[in-house]
C-alpha cells in the first residue's frame, strides 16, 4: 500500500500561551507533533505492518519541522517530506490545502491519514479541503479502520455515538482520540531515522509561487480569555446565603 500521513508541528500542550505584538509568541517554545496526527501516524504504521507497502509523512511549514518529521520516522514511517513555506508571508488552511493538492496531484496513493484537528488552530479543515481537491472520499473523526482489498470499513465518532461507514480506496481519513495508542520512538528507531530519506521541497518544485498560496483569511485580533476571578464564599445562615446569592446573580452575574 502507498500510505501517506499529513503531519503538523504544534506547540507542546504544556506550553503557556504568550501574545506579543498581536501574535502568539513562539520564543523559547517547545514544539511537538500535533497529538491527533500521532494517531494518524500510528494507524499508518499498523496498516503497513498488516498490508505491506510504505508510509510517507508530509508536512507544510518551516524547516524547523524537520525535528518532528524525524520523530515520525523514528516511530516507523519510511519517508518524510517537508514542503517549505519560509518565503510566504502569511498562510491559512486554504493555503495548506492548495500546497498539499499540488504535491499529491502526481502521486499514487491508497490512503491518506491525518489528525482530525490541530491543537493550535483547531479548524479541522485540511482533510476535507484536500479530499475535495483530490476528488476522493473523506471520513473524519475515525476511531476504527479496517481495510480489506479495495474496501475500507470505518467507525467514526459522531458526537458520542458511532457511525459505521464503508468506502472505496483511495481514501482520506482523519483520526480521533481512541483510534489507537501511539507508540514512543525506540532507540533503534531513532538511530534508523537518521538514515531515512527526508525530502525538502520548495513551492517552485510544485509549480507554485508565493502569490498562489497567500492566505485568503485575515486575523483581525488575537487575545487571551479574561482571567477568572476568585470564587466568593457567602456568610450567614442558609436563608441569608440564598438571598445574597440571588442578589449577586441579578446584579453582578446578570444571569437572572
């Protein structure tokens, strides 16, 4: 099988968000593979183990993402591709889908996997946009995947319920928590990853230029949610507390 995985480099989930000059600052920040993409990587490796073939992990972004691509190779992927957008002033989900569509237009693939959302922007748009551009079926939030020949049987999370879907390959799916338990890179895997191919492509290599992929959306403002105020302890007997609670809900919280 020709298996591809879409991967994004994101902030570590433990990082504190700091806003400077209207943007989220990445100074001194630790980056990781987007957690939902880890589920996709693990499932791709399991598919390779079951059906043979190779796994190629692809990311769009800065050359700093080579570290996360090497981690994916250490987990068990066979090849990595970095499509550099260093020269593009601003990108969005539309930009990423356009770049990926240009990359895949001459590729032969059976299945493309990705995370359902990223833990930074959380839009969940890349998978559906890319599938539409490639003209292939797409199933999101999958929690189980079985492939038999040219047919895939998929279970997807549907807001707490489960849907069972059958689809033909080629296919694009996006992974939800519960699909699997991603493995940690082993020491032999880390050593092997150093020798595995990692290809760096520029937009020129895909017959694109900066104007072709400039963002279609504009970020007007970036801000943190308001700080939570400390809780208040009401004094007195039950009747006094009840009256004070009603007063606060009316005058301060304004919810009644």
